């Protein structure tokens, strides 16, 4: 199957300092997180949740492309994307 992202919803996870979003491989839900530091211009995780969500929305296409690459490397219970994934 192919990883798809039909649901545009995303949320900020305070405990992880990350934005959570979901992909789907057939009927399987695939959870992803992208660290706040990867979304901030300064690389700091100390950015507001609303800024993280706006940054996620602005870079959605790139983030989903990187998520597909991470998923293609092997199955995991969840995927955490960080700044290194975008270099």
C-alpha cells in the first residue's frame, strides 16, 4: 500500500513539544510527530503552539513528503520527524 494523508487535521502535543498528524496505509493509521524545533525558524522548541500549527500548515507539502520517506525506511509504532530530516 501507499502512505496517504487524507485527513488535514493536526494538533499540538504539549508533552512532546510537537505537532501530531496522521497518515494511512490502507486501513492502518500511521501516527507522526514533527518536533517544534523543526518548525521554528530559530530551531528552538520554545515557540507557541499556534506558531507551530501555522508553520506546519505553511510547509505541509514538504512535511508530508519527508514523512513518506521516513515511512518507506521501515514500519514503526510512530514516527518523529526532526530538523535533521529536512536537510
